[in-house]
C-alpha cells in the first residue's frame, strides 16, 4: 500500500547540477520526507538570476 498525503506548501529553490532542486530541511522534517520518497512538483514561476549574480 502506498501512503499518499495531500500537502500544500510553497518554497523557492535554486536549481543545481543535473537540474536538481533541494526541499528545505524544515519541510522534509515536518512532512517526514525521506530519501527515496517521490514528491509531485508544480512549477509556478521561474525567476531568472543575472549571470553576474549566479554562484
């Protein structure tokens, strides 16, 4: 049996190597998100950062 829980939270994440994003630790702890879990992601906005400010 698969445990599916509907949750609604929003955060901003930086795209890192391989197109990955990181779910903040606070949210992972609150929702008990563990390595291997699958999450559904909805992109609602893309914020472009000037190349001179990327690090």
